[in-house]
C-alpha cells in the first residue's frame, strides 16, 4: 500500500459517526461522555461529516469552531490531525494528537493516529510505541494490527509483521468486512519470505473480493512468475494492464510482462512491451 493509499484510507475513516448523547462504542471508536456533552461537539460532527463529503475548507471552518469552543475536545483534535496529514503538516498533526492523548490517555484512536503519522513520516522506531499502545487499548480493531505490522516489516521484524497481518485478516473476516488491501499486504510479505503456497492463498482470497483490481492481478502475476508459471504470469499481467485505478503503474506491469514473455519464449511480445516501456519513460 502506497503512502497515497494510506493517507486516503486515513481521511476516509470518520473519527466517529453521528452520536447520541450517551457514551457508547461508535464502531471502533469510543466517544466519551465528556466529549458528547462538550459545547464544541455539534461543530465537530459537522466538520466530520463535511470531511467525509470531501468538503475540506468547510470541514476546517467547522473544526476551528469546535476547537474554539473546546480546545480539549478529543474527536476534534484527532480530526485536526487527519486534516494536517492531508496537508503534509506533520508537526501540527503531532501536536494535535499529543493534546488528544493528554486529554484522554485511553483513546486508542489517538494513539493509533499518533503512531500512523510517524509511520507516514518514515520515523518507524517512533511509530512502533503508539501503535503497540493502540493495539493494547483496542485489540479488536484490525487497522492498528495492519499498520503495526507494516512498521515491524519496515525494520526487518518479518515474523511479527506476518503474525499481525494474519490477526488483522482474522479480525476483518470475523467482523464481516474483509479487505483486499490487507490480504495484499500479507501476500507481498509471504512472497518475500518465499512462502509461495501461502502467498497464493492470500492472493486468491483478495481476487475473490476484488476481481477487477489491477493490484491484485499484478501480485498474482508476480507470484506465478516466481513459481515458474510464465504463461499464467502473462495472462495475469495482461489483465492487470487492462485495468485502471490502482497503485501499480503501467511501468511496473510492462516490466513484469517483459520478463514473463521472455521466460515463456515469446521474444517478440517481450520486445513489444519493451518498446511500450521506453515510450512511457520518454513522457
């Protein structure tokens, strides 16, 4: 998953859905009674709804009003951090989350975002602690498991990362909300550590969820090429090339197809892909 995807996923996650005036579990995020009773909470709810609607200036205006009325309103502070990340203002995001954690040390979501902003800033050693605390505070949420796994993987703790991806997959499936992105993250690591049969199981599960995903078909092609099935890699690679709207670029797909066609003894097709790749590189 690229950084663009991470930021998009972060921003599309509402900090909390519209609330009644009682403390309750808002899906994965618990809203405290003190926050629900805050004079700034209605303005926060407007800001959150506007963010979900992708009306960023209006969301920021409502958020400013919420924090004017209550500078310690935790949902507003986490929302401010999310908007700051969108604008690459990691210092503001960090300060907002530190305020949120000071106001509510038991907020797993604030801890999660605190670790995530370090991850997005490539500060992996600093990301691990908050993400670990988020997992301790809410072990049922798969997001903390996924991003803690990504953090561990980035520093070479592959066995722990794979265990976390497996747990995230279990949690998603148990909630009835499996995600192909989670499966692909696990599949890539399984491919890296040469567990090819397990990798294929994860990729095929992702393919069932998103049969029209370029990313999924590309990863399947990579796997088949590693397993020596060049013909299958060609098929999956060409399928990926015909799909759009993914993190995987045309350059990546065509480079894979050059290798697959060559290994399948189709030198003319490999040359055609090489010509197309050179044309892309000129643009």
